[in-house]
C-alpha cells in the first residue's frame, strides 16, 4: 500500500479517535455509544499499520486494491453503527411514549385531588 | 443527622418485605426509600399493601438509573448521609453503623462495605471473585484506589457525594464506576469489613454469560473513563 496514503489515513484516524475522546470528556457522548465508534477506529488503524496481513485475508474474497479494503471496513462499520442507532432510537421512542402516558395519567390524578380539595373547602 | 437508605428493587417481591421489616427493626432511626425499577412481578403490590415508602418507575432504567433516582430523592429531601442497600437481603442492617460512622465523622466521603477484607460470610463464586479481583486491579490503575470489593452495593456517602451522584451516576456499571468517579474528583474512599448473606430468593441480575461480558466491558469502560476524565483537583 502506498506509504503516503497509509500515513495520511493513519493521521485521519488518530484525529478521529482524539475527537471521540474529546466528546466523551465533554459528556456530549455517552461511553456506551462511544464504544462502537472507538472500536471501528482501532480496527481501521490496525489494518493501516499491518496492510499486508489484512490484504492477504481480503484478497481471498476478491479485493485487489488495499484502499478498497479500508472502504469496505468503514462502510461495514457505518452500517453496523446506523443499525444500532436505529435500535437505540426505537427504545428511546418507547420510553418517551411511556413517559407521556404516565405523565398524563398523573396530571389527571392531581387534577382530581385539587378538585376534591376545593370541593371540601 | 438525617440518614436515608436507598433500596433499588427489581422483581424482589419475595424478599423485599423481609428486607424492610429487618431494616425497621434493626435500624429504626434510618429513613428509607425503595426504588421500584418497573418490576414485572408483584413487587409493587407488596410495597403498596404494606405501606412502605417507595417510588415507582413507569419504565425500566436499570440499577444505575434506580440508584441515581435514590440520590436525587436524598438531595431533594436534604439528607446528610445516603446508604445504598440491596433489595434482595444480602446486606444486613446491623452493619449500617459500620459504614455510616466513618462518613459521619468525616474520615472519608464514601465508605464501602467489603466482604473481602476479613473474608467472612458469603464469599461469592470463584469466577465472580476472580473477576472482582481483576476489576480491583483496573480501578487501582485508573485512580489509585485500593478497593477489594468493587461491586459491593453496600455503601454510604455524605451530602457532597449525594449532590454529585444525583447528577452524575454511571448507568451501565455503576458500582466500580462510582468509585473511579468519586476518586478522580478528589473524594476520599474507605473500605469497611462486613459480612454479606447469600441471595436467598429470586435471581441475580448477573448470570454466568453476563459475568463474562461484564468482565470485558467494565475494565474497558473504566479505562476509557479515566482517559476521558483526567484527575481533577480536590472539590471541597
């Protein structure tokens, strides 16, 4: 693999990892969700440091250009992360629906209590 | 000195009554609040029927969310000391004073009841003990604290930590994480020897496969926490 490309991509991945850690420090990203992003960065970095080894594996499935191996990995990770995000969003949606319903029911209870109190006065 | 015992409960309908009665009997001067984490069994009914003090979640948040709600309650009602105690009967109220005294007298900010200092009472399975030892090592790496019983949910905190934990409490692996958090923010942690009982009813929320998963993710999470937080000055 072209050494210039390798170095450039390696620097990009390092910046990316530092950015994720920065988001974690500022509590803008929760650790649980950061794990997949960090894992993807680390694996891409491993492939960039040992391209020959991974290309050996990749050529078995028909990949010729080393760069395409990186693209495939990144694409795969993005897909995985997007699917997991959809799952997380679905869970959040459900929780919000429950909150809305419970809050509405609580409001009714409070309203009934207030009415009972004004009736008693 | 206002003291609150926070009892997180998820599907503990079999043991919660005994836990509360035991607490009322051995530690009548302690207030308590049960946090019912949207139990799917008869837990809520048991709580209602017996008139116990509790808050009930409309949706399940997990142990982190439940305990954090307990700390929020403690903050709201201006408690001086908050103690976490399990809802399954593993923690004996007779040891409450052992973890409360060091905090009350300012010897530390957080006191953890540990099974492994004197190695008495229920010691847990071998796999869990090895895992706990490993987490101990990782915690020492992250913040320098030498803690033997890292997953012990029997701990007491002062008002400062109550305020901190109400806003910042780890959701996934709260017990070891809270140690690292508190330590990195400059608070003092102490371990106190106590005796724990074996879980008598119900199922632990951590089974064998989950234990393995836990032992991989927790150290990773703690190390990342350390990298992303750094050590802050003493926040007194």
